[in-house]
């Protein structure tokens, strides 16, 4: 599973232009993509208890723990 941290971190946050990838995908009727964002969001939240994940935190050990 690849992780797009930008999508995860900004699901309910808007960018400077006021767009959120999650809501933009739904507006564009890209429901499969929106569902993928939701699933990864839920999975990371369950695993990490928060979504403030720094790139420096993501290493081999972190990924292996997430895989389990």
C-alpha cells in the first residue's frame, strides 16, 4: 500500500485555494478515489492515533509496524 501523506493530512483541511483532495474527488464524482482517501485516513488514524505524521518519523520500522 502506498501512502500519500499530503492527501491524508489535508483530508479535512483546505489548501490555500480552498480545495481539499477528499472533497474535490467527491465533487468530481471520483467516488473510488474518495473512498481510498477515507480508508487510508481511517487506517492511519487507528494506527497512529493522530494524523500529524512527520516524514522523518516514517522509516522502515514505522512501516513494518503499520503493515501488521
